[in-house]
């Protein structure tokens, strides 16, 4: 098992797993998770961290939720590096297009967010750790339909070597210091 590391803005990549319309409607704490993912996406863009967004079988589960889709489109227009990958595999790591997008970033610290914790997020986490990635999972930026499934998945990922953290922890670790313009802009994101 790898030692736990702080988030590195130069090595981290935000991965947003399947935050889609039909899934979000069924999730416990779905709106809270969407807010946390949105804050993380804005911070990632602020710090130049790439973002990869996946959609699980969009013909059946719908598109990325509108509020996140609009935000990501705006961030992309402002110069953020954003890739979108459609998939039918539960583990993102089993989808070649995802692995190609991840490898293009050159980064080894995926910050996994999304839906559902006990299915796609957990399978992706475990598979990426097998490949030597330093996986970080903000517990408040992922969810399942049932709270027990979410908690069991967090425990399973932690036992497998993932760092279970919180979205604000990711944001503060990535910024690294106060009294900077980046910090002031990140603080505005936190306070919204």
C-alpha cells in the first residue's frame, strides 16, 4: 500500500464519474454531491488541473446534469482542459477511451467523484490503484442511492489504499497557501 499523499496540483486530475440526469434523480444527497463536484471543477480549472467527465450509457441514463454541463462548458471556453468519455463499462479503467484521456494528462493522482460510490467509483478506484495510481476520493463528492452502500464503498476503497478525503481538503491542499490571488479566488468558490 502506498503512503497517503497530499493533493498535488501538478499531479492531480479531477475525474467526474457519471453525474447524469437519471442517476442524480435517484441519489441520496445528489444535490450536495453536484455542488461539491462543481466547486472541485471550478478549483481544478483555476489551478490548471485537467478534468475528465464520464457518462455511463447516456442513451439510458441521460446526459451530464445540466448545472454541471453548463459549468464545464464555460470552464472549457475559458481554457480548462476537459475531456468527456462515454462508456458502458462500470470501471472507467476498463474503458480504453478513458485510459487514453487519463494517460494524456500525464498525471498519476486521480481525484474520483461521482455516482454511484459502490459501483462505478469503487470499481474505478480499485482498478486504478492496481495500476499504481494515487487515488483520492472526496467522500462528499460521491454518493449512492443508499447511504449504507456509500459508506461500505468508502471503507472498501480505503482498505484498498485510496485516500478518503473531503472536497474542501482537496481544494485547500491543491492551493497550498493563503495570501495569494489563487487562494482568494478559491475561497470565493468555497463560500458560494
